[in-house]
């Protein structure tokens, strides 16, 4: 009997014969089936076959009688059939993105909990009253226009979720209130509120965890920066002294670390600057006078580790000596000068109301007047020399 039903092409009159045959006769014995001889039922075209269901049951070792979950989406299925006979243990059935116009042949699936018929051509919710365990029905983006068909879900005591987004019935005024009133056993406000509270708590914990991670990262960054700053401070605390004297070389004393290897110190002396590099840290100084770089030298003390750089000048700058003046002598000279000069107050001449005493005595003249009644002796005039006069140097002058 099993061999005679290996392939069935049920069209026309043969459909009535299949309905009269018992289900046990249609399904061949598993012991007689192998990879090369798998029973195939082609019903209404090439869209829904046992071979297809078995291929989708790979996670169940190709056994369809104990199958609990199957995904038959995007298979261009035009009709639901045979699943209620082949897969009695189904709990989850995915049939989205097909060409199914009607819900049928699922009433015997007593353990079915979730049915997904999104993106199909269903116009009415029907033939689900036998699915006693159904909890969730997804009818997203279909052609459900008969909203009253949801009354077929009244008797399903475990039914909790219904999705009608993208259907014509969602445009009806008051459709949401009608659905809630017709199916009072849908998830109530308390359950929805509890679900929202759980999600809020999960979100809050996630944020707290994120803040803790950020805090730890900031602390790590701070500790790393603190460690780097300490290293920089150690390098920056190296002191140096620059000595510049007249007619003497310029001396730069760099206080290097005592136990630091000399290979870590590099000195570069140029005409107008000197550069000291220690562990990658640069000290560069500009010189006020030109330096003789060829005659410069750098020595390091074996006791302190300090570095002494001697830089002779190209042309020593000669500066005038400063004359040191005693402060006491300077004060006395200033006092004498003040005594010699008479300071007078500036007064407006028009403001004079009294006699000007300062001009009573006339100023002394250089001419000397003789006493009263005497004659003034005039100075003798010198007679000019004659033309024949010869000055004899041996004769002393007359006194």
C-alpha cells in the first residue's frame, strides 16, 4: 500500500479519492523511505510538498511528526494544507510573505501557540477556533476588511496578542475599542504596564552599567595621565645655570641625573644658540653674543653627574667701566651749587604796590670814578715804532 502512494498528482477526480483514504495509508512507512525515494504530495501546483516540510525540519532530524517549529516563509505558498495531519505537535508556524488567501486546515493543531501570516492575501480571520493553545496571531499587512471576523477568537482562553497593522480594518473609526471589547482576554493594562516597567528597569540598569564603565574608563585615563605628568615633572625639574661674564667664556651648567647614562645626553653648540637633549626633552638657549662653536667643550662630573658646557666668545665685548662716585661727596657738591644760584619767585609786575627795594642801588659798573675834586689819570699812550726800528733780542724789555 505504501509503494502505491509514492507519488500523488491530485487533480480533479483524484481529490475525492484522497479524502476517502485514511491518513495512515497516505504516509509511507519511514523504514521504506530513503534519500532517493521520498514521498511527494503535489497539491494545487508545486507550492506545498512534504519534501519542502522535511527540508525545513533539518533541526529535527527530518522528522515532521514531532516537529514543534517550522518556517515556511517566502515559498509562494497559495494554500495551507496537510500540516494539521503531518505536524500535530506544531507550536510555532511561520507562513509570512506567501500568497495565502484564506486561513484553513490548522484547526487540528491543538498545541499551536504562535501563527504568523504577515504579508499574505488573507481577507478574514477564520477557522482558528480549534487552536486551543493559540496565544499570538500576526496578521500584519493583509487584506482583512471584515473586522467582525475577530469574534472567531472569543473562545480562545489563552489568546493574548493580535497584530492588525497595515490592514483596511485599522482605518475604521473605533476599531481599536471594538477589538478590545470583543476580545477582553487580550493583554490588559496591568500586564502591559508590568512589561513596560520591566523594560524600563532593564534600560535603567543598562544606563547605570554604562555610567560605571565610563567612570572606570575615566579613572584609568586619569591614572595614566597622572603617571605621565609625574614623569614629565621629573624631567622638567632639571635645573640649569647660565653664566656670562665680560671677557670670559659663557658657562652652562646642566644638572643632569647622577646615574643617567651619558649616551642619553646630546649637546649641540652653534654660533647663536646651544641645545641640550636629555631623554628626548630639549633645552635650547639663545646667546646674546656669537659663540666659537669649534672651541666649545662639554664635560660631565663623575661625582654629581652635572654637565658643564664651556663656550668661548668670538669677539669679547668691551664695555666702559662704571665710575663709582661716593654718595656723600655728591651730596655736598649739590648743596654748594644750590647756594650759588639764587632762585627768585615769579611775580606779576602789575601786582607791585610798594617801592622796588632791589633796584634802589644801581648796578656796579666796571669804570672807577676818582674822588671828588681830583683828576683822573689817563693811561699813557704807547708811541708807535719808527720804520727803521729793529728789535734786538739781546736787549731786555723796559719795566
